[in-house]
């Protein structure tokens, strides 16, 4: 089971310089002093360091060792129903025998800071790339799909004298000789930037949770996706918009193109998913859309809801104005929503073996995509969607935001 723990990050407001604290899942810094809101951009990935905590060894030089940290959902595909698990693991990013192979639990009580120029100490550059780590996590199995992941590089502090290397948090000696470190004097190349959270269309402040990748403008009713260091307008529609709606949950909607799989109309879906419904003439021409949650959930619930909404083929429409209902954060990137289509398709298809044989050689492309918000109302400990006949536990959404 995944450890539902997120690191805390210390940084400064880019506008006024006031100290701020972020959860590692957050992409927006809202300053409590100057009241500004800025979007955080990290390139090529989030890169942090932890300061040493050993006063008795503070006279020794510090060296920062890189560790990859992966947290997300894994789907293992095969000729049967997809298997899944949640992962929270770390891996040393250099080949240095004698050093701890992972961050361990001791690091979870520490606060992170973004890598920047001027950090005192030496650094070991990572020798294992992002792709190397993802392949290591998958164990060479091409049938594994990872979504919703946080993949970051964390530099842990170590101290060294002429002979030994010491853990910078615990002070314990490691099994490594300091002569084998191979230290570089400067911090790794890394870019951290900020852009104001303002509507590119009308200039109003954008609304949305700090961990959401989609923000909306209450003035011009536009929706904006944070992608590749820009705010990109995204086509957005609504379903189940009623006076009693308490919360909107976001879903990616895809128009997909297949090389082999015959799945482009509602009639195709009825046959492939073995839906107990008579194929009507209108089904032969009705365009088929595929849906995945645009937010993180436990894997089993993620697949169930994606299948249910795709099979329902909802009729979403534009909203003339925004209500006061809450917007659950869209914290699953669009490309990871697309990656989730393979396990979702396996979940939808009735003949798993035949579907796996075909999907194993299938090339899937996106013709177009959009965002659909489904309206839910609160009843006890659940959010209810009457028209589709299903509910989501309030705690499931809370847990998903920690994944």
C-alpha cells in the first residue's frame, strides 16, 4: 500500500520574498502576505535538496547525493483484468556502493528546498536517468503503465572527512570511503520559474486549488490548462449541472484513433464491451468518446469510474455561467490521462485475451481532447451522481489528493 505522505517544501514568494510552505503536489504558490498567486514551473523535473542536520559534524564538508523519488499508480496489463498498485519508492541515482540505496523513512520528517545557485557543498550528478528509473520500476515489463506519478530528484546531505562518509541526517558512518565519492563543486543545472495566475483572456485572477492543473476564470467563464510552462485554453463542458450540485469532478474526454481496434462509434462500444443493449441505427453513427478521471484516485476506483462514464457516453454541454459549487482539482496531467487509456480499454473490453492481443500491437492517437465536469451532490459521507447512478466516497477524494 502506498504511504500517503507528501514532502513539505520551503520557498519564497517570487513577488515579495515572504517565506511560504508548499505540499509537493501543489503547483501554485499563494502568498499570505502580498496576496498574489503564481504558478510554479520546474524544468526538466522537480529538483530538491535537504540541508544537513548534524551540528557535531558541521565542521566537515557536505556533499549532496541524488535520489530519484517515484510516487504514483501502476497498472500491469495482460490477457486478464488489469492488476494495479500504488507506489511510493526512492532509488539512489548513482552507483556508489556503501551508500543507502533509498531515502528511507528518516527523510520524510525533513523539509525540502528547490535546488538553486549558491548552495554550499559538493554534488554528485545522477548517473541513472529518468528513463532508467522508470524502466527499473517496471522491471522491464512493457505491459506496465504508470500514471499520476510524482517523479523528482532529491539530493540528500552527507558529510565526509579524509576517510569516511557520514549520513547528514543521522550522523552515522556509511560503508563508503570518501576517496570514492567523485565530487562536483557546483549545483546541477536546473530551472525554476513562476508566472502570474491570471486569465490570459481578460486579466482576472484565476480560481482553482493550489494542486490543480486546470484553473478557471469566473469573469469570462474560461478554463486554462497548465502545460509546458504556459496556460493553454481547454474546451470545457458540464454534465449533471443542477441547483443541488455541491461539487464538480473533472474528467478528460478523448477522441481517439486506432490502427487495428474497431472502436469509433457507440455501436462498436456496445459490441466490444458486451453491453446488454440492442444496437440502434443512431448508435451506428454516434461518435465515441473515452473518459478518464482528471484527478487521482485509488487504481480500482479509477478504472471503475472511467469505464462507467465511457459506457454511459454522457451528453455534456457548455455552462452559460459558473455556479458557487466547488471544483475538485484536476491534478492528473492530460498526457497521463491518455496513458491510462490502455488499462481503461482493457477494463471495458469483455474479451480480455482478444483485447490484450490487439492492444499489445495497437497504436493509439489523440484526435482531440477536452475536459468535462460532472456534478455531484453531498449525502452523508458520499458524493452522489444521480443521472449515472453512482457515488464516490468523500474520503476517496481526500486520499487521492495525497497520491
